[in-house]
C-alpha cells in the first residue's frame, strides 16, 4: 500500500504536480482512515 502511494507521488513529482499529488494521496489516506473508523463504530 505504502509502496503504491510512493510510486504515485513520484509520478506526480516527475510531472511537476507535487501539490496535486500530495492532495490526492492525503485524500486517499484520509478516506481510508474514515472508513476504518466508521467500520469500528458500526461494530460496537
């Protein structure tokens, strides 16, 4: 997972789109965390 995110970031950096890449990657991470939290809440 981390490897893939790094690969995506490198791709963005090469294209000179670091800001956009960081934004997208951070969104993916946040979405994932939110899903985990929601699933934990749903179980309790």
